[in-house]
C-alpha cells in the first residue's frame, strides 16, 4: 500500500518529454517559413495560414470527424459526435448573424456560404456520403488525418483532387438541372426570426438525438491524470469544446477572409493546375471561364485563400500529432483499403464540387449562414453514408470505431520505433 501511495504522489513526467520533437520542429518551421513568405505580400494571408493551423490542431485534438460521427450514429446509436456538431452549428449561427446582417465588417464586404437548392446539391451530397465512408474521412478529415500521419490519406487526397477537377468539367450539365435560387432564412424572415427558427430546430434535433441515442460508457481512465495545460497542448479535447472552437475559428475566417471556412475549392484548383501542366486548355471548359476561376488559374497556389488555409490545416495537424506523441506513419496499406481510399476520394471530390462544397463548405458554413442548401446537403449525405457503411466490410474497413472524441491507447515509444507494427497509432476520424 505505501508503494501505491508513493506512485500516486509521484510527479508527472514533464510535458515536453511526451512530444515528438522532430516532426514538431518540422511543423513549426514550415508554419514560420510560410507565414513569413506570405506576410511579405499580404499579412492577411499569413494570418489565414495560422488560422488554418489552428483548425488542424482543433480537429486533431478533439478527434472532430464528421465521417466517424455519422457512422457511429447509424451503427451504434452513439449520438455524441452529431450532438457536438449541432452545438457547433448553433454557436456559429449566432456568431455569423450580426456580421452577415450588416454585410460588412472593418470596411470589408462579407458574404455567407449561400448556394442554390436543387438536384445537383442532393446528388453531390449523396455521392459524398458514400465516398467519405470509403475514404474514411471527409474534406477536413482527409487533411487532418493526412497531416497526423495517415499515409493512406495520400491516396484519398490525390483521388479527391482528381474527382473535384473532373466534376468542374461537368458543371454545365449539373447546373442545367432543376433548382431554386439561393434561400437563406436570415434574408427571407429577417435575421432575428431566421436565426431563432434555426436555433430552435437545432435544439429540437439535439434533444431528439439525446433521447434516441444509446448510453455510452465514458472513458475515465485518464480522468484527472493530466493538468489543463497538458490537455490543451497534447489532447484529447472534449467534443463539445472542439465544436465551439471550430465555430469560433470559422467566425474568424469570415471576418478575415470575407467568407466562411471552405475546404474543397482548393482541391479543384490544384487539379486544374496539374491538368494545365499536362496540356489541358482551360478554354475548353465553360466553368473555368469565370472571372474568379481565371484569376485563380493565373495566380499561384499561395494566392488562393482556401489553398493557404488547407496547407495550414495540414501542418497544424502535424504539430498536434507530434504534441500528442502520435505521429507514426505506416507505409503498408492493404490493397482493398487502398482501392477504397481511391474510390472514396473520387466520389467525394466529384460530389463536393457539384454540391458547392463538402461537410465544411456546404454543410457547416452553409447552415451557419442560414442557407437551406446546407440542410439539403446533410439530408442527402446521410443516405449516402448508410450505403457507404454497407460497402465498408467488402473493403475490410471496420464499422465499429473508438468512442467519439477520445484517443486510443497506444505505446507511443514503441510505435515510433516500428510504426508498421502498431495499427492503433494510425490517425483517423475515429482514432486520431
């Protein structure tokens, strides 16, 4: 008994000893170098890079994945992940409303993520729902798990880029389908009533999920074992805290960029730039004749806001993984898993482009802007998710994941020496 008491009284190891210093140094140097490069021309872009990094850290430490949350909702009736998303949406709606109602902030125009409501949104979201279950990550999930060390996500991202560019070539056909003009509750009912209606609906959904969901045993193994500073720097963060942080960071994106957070436009642009290097002529596509698209093609990748924030998200997730002591890339990828990653990436890329965004740009930012296309997106994505879940076993992808918002236990020192032997150390939306 005295030995046990002495062990309980023993001081915790210094926080820095649990960090992986080499990947952390690489991440910090990348952020510093890119921020300095961007600040020479536009300090705002440097701030957006760091904002992207903060998003990557938040997503990683909170394990805030949309894909895993929907899968647990359907397969286990674990509603915690989706409930955290509803909290995030409610907070973002309240933050967005005054700024969008004013139409400008700090002398700069701002606009919400508002798009037409039509068949192309429904079709794109449905395809995306299938794809994110096969790819094992959504738009943001692909980036933060790749940054966290998942080599499988390289295949998903490459296919995501290809699918996004492919869809851009077909946009004329999709835009010819029946649709309604953009509908925002704030514009239709006035912002006070529109926001009140949306918050009430979110509250009803939250209460309904709480009542319907199955009780889940909480992981209390490390409760009280780490101080607040240790948890903030190394994680894991509670899901609701992650959702609130994401809402705040999306609001900051709106203030600084002039539009809400988005992910997948950058993938479309990267695909087009690669196609140009291979000889593709942008004049052959009506989509790429728009003023915005032309400017993006003529500019560099670091001139594009979404690209800069995506790069920041990747590097931020790398830093978060190193702080958590969990950066352990594994080169071996089973063939079926690789095929699923590629197929999932193609479906997500194609679906996101025609649906005006992914779970972030269309759903999160769209709903926060009170746009009905955001609600249509999630209504169509969930059936696609169900199909994707049914397809996962064929690719030998498990449907039972770790509890939401928690890191799986692992022996970090051993995994760093031989990461090929430690499957549980690989990041995913279930298990960052």
